[in-house]
C-alpha cells in the first residue's frame, strides 16, 4: 500500500513511501476530552488530537503539550480569527510504554504504542529521521470515538511523546510533543493536511541543495513559473496580493526556490511557515487556509426550513457562523428587492405582503479581507430561498425562548473578540438578546457584540439575557507584558524616547519573558528590522535557552538560526554578516487572544576584533610596546604607557591603562570598556579603530586613519580632554551613542 506524505522540516518531502506495518497490540481504551467546544461537532470543523507514547503517568505532560500547541496555533491566522469554527478534542490513550519507536535514532528501540508512531519514516533505515509516522487505521478508530465527527468535518493530529523534532502532513498530521519547535510543526503540517499547501524549501534532505525545477506550471497555489508581470497580466496565482507587505515579512512578490528545488520555481514571500517554522502564513497561504477551514463546516448553521412554502405570518431566521474577529453579513431580499433588515431574524408580518406567493432570500457572506479570490469568496457565500405564500397559516409555536448556542463561557474572552449568542426560534416572535457590560445595558439586541468597538481595558463581565435566562463571560482586556534580558553588551545607551540601544562586537543572547494577570500559555514573538513576526521558542536545541544572535547565524542540523538582520535558513543562503544598527521588536499573546503592544530596543553590531596572538590578564607593570601580532588586554591593569608599533594590533577589553596609548600606522586598535589614564593618540591605522565605552582622561586624537569599508567608531566614551579627529577615511561614527567630551569635540568628531 502506498501513500502520499509530507514530512516536516527540510525532510518534509513529497514522496511515495510504503506504509509501515503496524505492530499488533491490545487496543487500549481512549478517553475523549473536550478542549474547546464551540458548537455541535456535526456542524463544526473538529480538530481531534491523539497522543501516542504517553503512559498514564505521562498524561499531565500530554495535556501540557496540547495546551502549548493550541495556544501557539491560535496565534496564527486564520486559526485565530476562525477559532469559533473549530472544536478541539483530545483522545487520551494510555500507552504501556513511554515514548515512540526509533526515537531519536534508527537503532533506538521499537516501542509497542497504541498509534505505533515511528520516526525515520516508519523505522526505515532508508527513511527520513524527521518523518514521524502513525498507524492511520488506529488513528481513525480512536478519532471515531469523538461523537459527531467524520472524515469530512475533522482533521486528525497525532502528537508523539518525544523531544525530537519531527512530523508529517498528509491525510493526517503528526508532530512531536515536546521539542522546542514542536508547537510550530503543528500549523506547518496542518498547512499540508488541511490546506494542501506545499513545502517552500529549496532542498529535500537537509544539507543537500535541491536541483533546478524542470516541471510545468505547478498546481500549488503558492508556487509559479510566471513573472510578476505575467501574473498581473494573466490574472493568475497571487497577482491580487503583489506588492503588499507580507504577513510573513517583506513584500509579496516572487522569490526563487521551493518545492524542494533550488531554482526555476518561485514562491510569494521570502519566508513563511511553509518555508521557515516560526513565521506566519503569508496572504496566499492564509487565503487558502480560510477556504479549507470554511469547507469543513457551513457558514450557515441553521435556517427556517426551505423545502415547503411558509406563511407570511411568522418570523424567518438564518443563523450564521461567528468568526472571532468579525461578523458575517446577512442580506435579505423579497421578490428581488433588498430589505433593510440585516440581522438573523426577519418578521414577515411587518412587511404587509400582498396576497399570493413571494420569493424571500437571505444571503450570508463572510466579508473577510483575508480572501480576494472571487472563487473562494463565492464559497464563503451561502444563499437560502423561501417561497412565502400568504395563504399558508403557521401553526402555533411550541418553541420556548432560550439560548441555542453561544461563545464558550468557560474561558476568559479577549478584548478584540466578537461574542455571539444564538437563540431558539419561535415562529411568532423576534427574540432579542439583551447585552450588559458590568451590569450596564449595551445599545444592541443583536446576536453579536464586537468588543473591539468598546475599547476595553482591565477585567469586565459581559452578560447576555434571553427571556429569563442569562449567560455571562469574563472579559480579559488586560494585555500580557513582555520583558527582555540580553547578554552583557559593550555599551548600553538609554535614548531620549525611552528606548535602549546595546552595542555588541560578537554574538549575543536574548531571552523573552512573558507575564499575564491570568493563567494560560503565553506566546511571545519578536521581529528584526520590521521583518515578519517570529515565534520565540527559546533555542532549537533547548526551549529553556535564550535566542542566540550572530552576524551570520548558527547552523544546527543543516539549518541556520539566529542571523541578525536579513535571515537565512539554508547553509548556502547569503551569509553576509549583518553589522550595524538593528531594531528588535517583541510582544506576547495571552490565552484569551490579547496581544500586547509591541516594544522595541536597538542593537548595534560591530565586527569582531582580530584574534589574539598574545593575551595579558591581571597586573602588568611598566610600559608595554606591541611590536607585532595582536596583543589583547583582558580585564588587565597596565601601569605604564602602551605603544602600538606599525603593523601591530591592540585589543583592550575591560582594562585600565595608566600612562596613555599611542598607535602609529598600526593594523588595529580597539579600546572596549577600557579606561585610559592619559592621552590617546591613534594615527595612520590601516584596518580598524574601535573605541566603545570606558573613558580617556586626557585628549583623544584620531588622525589619518584609513580603514576602508570599516568605519572608525568612537561611541559612549567619556573624554576629559578634547576629542579631535582629522583626515580619517571614512570619518568616525558614534553609532548613535554620543560621547561625553569635556574639552570639546572638533574636526570630524565635532558631532560625536
């Protein structure tokens, strides 16, 4: 038996591989646990999450893994806006053993677990280590335990008790539960399994660059051979989004590589979650996912029956779905003429219809700006038609006034949420919903309240009353907070606008810590220089470790992480170091969906100093003449003047020099957080002059230094004498960190 799979990560390969033979085992009992229930499962899109390799003692871990996966998933659009379309259930299946097969190595044990989940594409020595298979028959059997769900209205996600990176997407999706990046595997694999999206990688196996694409125009909605001009002229592929800022960062355009090919095929964005875990879907993928989520349910949940003519003496209703972010529109018309009514309920008695038959129509439309394709827009439109016959008499109603369905009341709701309360539908009356906030009536009786319009802060109680019955929600309108912690910088500068700038000359770490006034998983993000928001998951090898920024990135398992500035993913991507000033923004989303306002800081990354050939620590008495190589002072104390000879270099870090510094025609001079008791004269240097932090008790002179592309830097230095600069090419910079100069700054340094 063959099946088509998509494997997460670089190895998320589209391939035909044999289905692994499942080991035989007694089938354990599964327990269905509702995680998020927004309505009747027969009328919702149901995400059914199955755990494998979790023993009874491991179940708290499974629940924590699910909580994290779901909180991350619901920060991704369109899952965030359409989470009311979804029910989420887990099936807890205690395993007799902990863990799954061939994890992490092909030589690791094969474990007899309920879903028979196996790394290495099913414990295949020729398989892909990150390919995490499960027994589809077993998965179906356990998913069938969730009442009201079928293959047509659900998506199965298998989560393995593993800290190894891996998953697949196809008919069903899988992901490891406890890896630092596991919660990002889930939306990636759902992109495959639910949305039919393809991988945007330029490789099939990590570390091996893909060949050029040689096929015809791809069926994939987010890959093409067309140029931007051809897309616009022919109105094909993502032409409607061209030139717009991408939700995944950068601009929607045409970026080469994808579908495991390094060239000859193009994708819409520089990066999206289908290329790099951590970024969002771009608009093209997001539009496709809206279509796919909506197709698993119906945007009209219930209506007055349409099969038989209805009387003109009744109330007609059309009950729509309720996205969290916006309201669906309902347009009513009678005999082709638009009516002013726009709610769910229409009282025909108020229309004073002429005797005879009439055509009544209700058109429900999702006006989301996530969709521009008219074909998809049409799929998000649902029209219902009734024949109204004045000769028909409606029987007396037997329906009591009550709630039919509402936004979940067992969780806090966010400040930007659309809250709904659907009612029963007696034929003889329009049922109003009376809303109150903290006991104060709101001026609406509609079935929806858009909390965004109320601009709430703090905590509130929202109440809906129907007849004599009420439902209440806690409104969490308090944004989460985010703080950052950086590794020690060469220099820290507090700016007039309250932001901070940090100067580094090498790698640095950033740890984000989130806090909220309520319990629940918090999802932090950051972005660099206005690029796409990126999920902060710690570090790929350990979620407890901070993010590690370097000028060119760090290669881990043949992928590259943490390049400051323009990111890179594959080792062969542009590794040009990202020196200079960069802005890093950060924010957090809480369990209620509130996203705190982004804050920012700046870093200025300088090139690393030259490598030391001699290092001095501790005390050094007497003058020091650097005649050759690179002499480094590492938190040293030098009593005596330092002279740097032509062709030699000095790098002083956190040191004290009593006696002054003189360098003429040297290769490099770097004084980093160093105090010089005396004057400093640096002339004719040919490669590098960097003076950051610290102080100079005397005059500081920079003259005739010609350092090429590397601009001399004098930043954050306290100078008690004059700061004099002349004939330097290029002119020195303070990299936005002003110096404190008592004796005046003159020449090229007058503005520093």
